[in-house]
């Protein structure tokens, strides 16, 4: 369905903002995780930060969907289910699993992430609530078949790598160790690679402008992060494997 001009224009402006944010992050590391510091103002515990900023996208997405009247046995219903599958894990399970006792992130970073998630959630929720028109045959279209394959593959890579990183820390430990095996033998940040593949697949299987904007924002956040991670590993671990690339095995 043709989107209203004002909706298209807002999304295009949002994409431009995302690209600008990505260019900024190429020059300055976002201060969370291993790059966290108190120069950015008040701090909040990592676990609460992750929970609140990831929950935001579920709330902003979900409140747009008319749950009682929505036709759930449809391609759009399946797409919404995939979206919630990712974020239920990301907001309700992952924060309970991370071993970052005593670690904090700047409050301003959490708020910025909440704004990013709120806008993207609103855009995607509006798309599915008001403008999606997927026939049942969409389920056998190349867009959907390839897209869902990428989405599930990316999710598996992301979750596997995240839990590998979590397992490096023993109970009560907060330091960093060098990850090995699996995709970690080929790239420094397979967890970020998986998330990029996942949302690229979502953009493809939905074939929608809001999902494309979400994917571009994902790349704007994660590509600079992957570069920073790669640089950090080299600085912290003498003899860091030279064959490991930043994000794409054997290439980059």
C-alpha cells in the first residue's frame, strides 16, 4: 500500500539522522560496556539500562497494534511474532543473564537508546497496524523466504555469540577475556554481525520502508561499535589473532 507522503518524508529524514549518527560514532565510541565512563554524567546499573531501553521498543511497537481485532493468522502476524521473539529475549531474558555486577552505563546513553527504540518501534507499529497488506502468497515469495532465513540465522549467531561472551566470566568476575572458537575465530564481533544479518532479513521479509530505516539505524550503531571493539581487542591483548577481521570473515 502507498504510504502517506508525510510518513515517507519522516522516515527518510529519520534515515538521514541515523546515517549522521553512524558517522559521528565512527569518530567517538559510545560510552557503554567496555567503553563506559562517568564523563557523560549520572550512571545507571547495566542490567537496568539494558532492560529499560530494550523494553521501550516493545512498548512503542505493541501499543500501535490492535491486538483484539488484528488478523494474527497472516504473514503480518508472523512478522510481528518474529519481532517480539527477538525483543522478549533481549529485554526480559538477556539482562538477567549478563554478568556485569557493579558495572554501569551513563544515563544519557540509556535515554538516547530509548528514543531510538521508541521512534523505530512507533514506525514499525504504525506500518503493521495501518498499512501492511500482505497476501497469504507472500509467505512463498523470495523476499519472505530469504528474509526469514536471514532473520533466523542472524538471531542464532547473535544469541550464540552473546552467550559465549557471557560464559567467559565466572561468578563474580567483571573483567574481559579473549573469546575463541566458532565465529570468534574469524571476526571480533560475531554478536554484532548476527544482529545486522537479523534486521537485514527483517527488512527484506517485510519489504517495508520502516523496517529498512530500522536496519540502517542498526548498522549506524553496530558498524562503528564493531570497529571500536576490534581496535580495543588489539590494544588489550598482545598477539591478538591477525586473521580475525572486524565483522565480515576473510574480508573486513
